[in-house]
């Protein structure tokens, strides 16, 4: 069953730092924090519109939920309380900083119905964290992660690729270190350089070169595959597509279908491995999950065209029920079957 959330953004509120990449107003599309009354209104409307509240979480995003003034945080949680429980939403998800977690805060969150906590780790290299103004260390990520798991919350971790003074090897190191924290979920955000940020200033001064889209897709495809092998669900890859981000982006890796591009790369590489084991040049039909047919084919049939060029054989794709994510098999064609 697919889970969803009702995202309520708390932009900048509570954050003691100005990270190099951050412009929450652009990312979230709003400038001010919601009042408890506004939260109640959002949830009341969502309760009417959402067909399956039992598989929907209330989500307080913005990255610093446990660093906002305690009185404000409690009023938001109190506003959400009537919408939980039987016939209500499944729980509350929050995102916060690794250095804003302790046992007292976790006890308060559990009492208020919070079920999942995401930490904005971003990198596990201290020099990268410092260069980007994060204000916390890798060790604080480990400590906070352990506390969250110990107290029975679902743990989510977030990482960024292409940060100032980071590189491909640094991102792979971060992925390995975060996997050791045993998160239930991951989010991967490639850097998009936005107006009004420190990265924007560094880019305009020629000091910082962000990853371009193709380079970022290559890296993030590798990260998606790595977390897949580790059994860690990646619930987001790429910035949320929005007019605000598109209007304020100066440089960096952004595409409204970023994850699709990454998964397209994974399927192509998996198919190449399979085809390299098949002798001859006869046409081949490969099967993938019905939901993955378009990813296997690629945008504008890019994967099919590249694989046919590399292998010298005609390739057809068929959706087959029961196949797992990223699973690819050879299938026998039957007369009348339709293939991509």
C-alpha cells in the first residue's frame, strides 16, 4: 500500500543557521509559518479530500521542527491531535536537525503522536558540513539517529549531492555512513543553486561548480541502487518540481522528473548486464514490472535505442506482473502479445 503525506511547511522557523544551499521560501513556495488555526484548516480539508487517511501522515517539513520555540511547536502538534487515531491519519512525520534531538524532545514528540522523524544529515564529511554552514557534525547525525531508533520512531535520513567542497566519492562515503545508521527511509537531494543563497554567490563568483544534470543522474542512480541493495526505501530523489524553483534556479542539477531519469539509468544498466550474457544477435524481449515499462524504455525510447546500438539486436519490452522493482527477465514472445 502506497503511503502519502499532507505536507505543512515551517520555512526557516527555528533554524539557527543559514545553510549555503537554503532558500526555504523558494523551495516551499511560502514565506511565513502557519498558525495552529491554519494547520487545523489544512487537515480538516484534507480529511474530506483524502480517500485513505489510514495510509496518510501529517508531515511538518522545513527542516527544523524541534528547533522552533517549544510553545509554538506544541500548538502545532495540538492542532494536529484531533485528526489522529481511529478514522484519522496514521501519524505525524517531522523533519529536523541532528543537533536538535534529545531524549526530552523525543518524549514530547511521542506523546503528541509523532511516528516518524527525518534528519537533514546532508553529508557525513565534517569538512563539507562546515563549508556549507550546516552547524552540526557527522557524529551528531549518528547520535540522533540512534536515539530516534531507540525510542521506537521510524527514522528517515536526508542527504545532498553536489554540495560545495564535496564530490562523487564524498557522496558515496556519505551513503555508506548513513546506511550504517539503519534508516527506514532516505531522501536524496541533488543541489540546485538558487538565487539568494550562499551557493548562488559562490557560483556567480566562479568559486563553486555544481554538478550538471547528467553527472548528477549518474551519481544518484548509483545511490538509488546502493540503498535498494541495502533494503532502505528511498522516498524522494530530486527537488519537488515547482514554478518557484524553476524561476529561481541559477545552476545545478534540477529536472521535474529527476528520479525517473535515475531509474531509467538503472534499468538500462541492468538490461545491458542481462543482454551481455546472451550470444548472437537475435531479437530479444525483456520483461519488467508493468509500472516500470516506461522507465525501461526511457524517455523518447532512449534506453531502447542505446541498447539496440550497443548490442546490435532488436529489443522489445513487456510488462510482467509479479516482478519486483528493478527486476528484469527474458520472456518468450507469444503470438498477439504487445511489446513496447
